[in-house]
C-alpha cells in the first residue's frame, strides 16, 4: 500500500490528530483503509464521532465553517455552536480556511455501547467500534461500516461488501449477520454471510 493512494483520507485524518475523543474514518474509505488497498473511487471523506462529542469537535476545529445536513438534503449553517444536535440530524459538513472539506457523521452511544441509529437494539461495546488500519489511522470497524451500507445499498456499497466479506473473521461476520437479520430479515446480503 502506498501512502499516496490514501492521500485524501489521510489529509482529513490529519485534522483530527489532536482531538482526544473517539473518532474514525467512516464509509468506503474505512473499508479500503482496513483492507490496505484502494478498491474503488471515492467521492468524499467521512469521519465518525460520537454525538456526545459534537460541541468538543466544533471547539477543536475552531475557524472551520460547519453546516448541518437536513433530512431533505439541504445544508444549513450551524449557527449556535453550543446547541446539541439531536436525531434525526446526524451529518455535518465542515470546511477549513483553505477549503479542505470533511463530512462528519454523529454516532449514537450510551457511554457503554455504540448504538445503530436505525435500530437502538443493535449495539457494540465502545471498545470495539473502532479498529486501526495498517497505517494506524482509526477506522470504523468493517462490520459496522457494512451494516450502514446495507440500509439502501448503492453500487459502491455492493462493491464494498464484495471486497470486504471474504476478509471478515467469524466474529465480525456473525455480528453483521445478526444485525442485518434484525433490521431486514430478507436482505439479499444474508445468503453471502
């Protein structure tokens, strides 16, 4: 793996190095970093943080402009930086002074478990929701990344599932299968799990 291959997510991750709360690369880049190879083109970089740390994130990235992604896909300014954003809002778009853009996804937790925002009974202990790529970048564990991708799979989600499924260990595969069964018992990915 060449560092240049991962220039886009590594640049976004570099902005988070001093943020002392859990964070990780999310989405398709999380899968590729976990695999150690770029398997497809990526549109943007997404970073996950816990919802409880959103104000600390904004304080940490002072000087960045934050916008809230509304449920109807509009981007509106996050004017009151002290206001805690609650569900269904879960996506922030941030831009720094030089134009670097990062999408932040707010993840649910109860202080013990990471919680899937589409079904609060799907959980994972906070000690396991983040793993590390070979280059030490924190990434969303692959089974959670694939669970999010299973919700309404697009072409790139299908590609990510195909390249990642063979590399999941038994524990990861079982967790993903049980989570998908709970959310969509007829999901087409289940036969591959």
